[in-house]
């Protein structure tokens, strides 16, 4: 569970970092997140496996609900 939360936190940090890069270079931040997903995915480094996505579903839905309620 700690790995899942660390991964989610890392993705949030990287998305904010990529947004800052986008504002300076006008390079889309989604493009950088897609490249990161390909690198970390099962085909290049193999750090994230397809069965790992089921573990983070409950955490992601809870975080999304909290964000929506506070908006």
C-alpha cells in the first residue's frame, strides 16, 4: 500500500513539474506524462505491471472524490 501511495504522490509531483516545464517551453505536459508511462510501463523498465492498476483503483477513486467535493 505504501508503494501505491508513493507512486501516486510521485505522479502528482511530476505532473506539476511538467506543467512548469510546459509554461516555459510550450511543450505539452501530457506528452511528457505519456513518455514517462511508456518508460515505466511493462515494455521498457517493467516497474509497473498491468495487475498493479487494480491496487490503486480504490485509492484513486477516494482521492478524486475528495478533490471533487472540495472544489
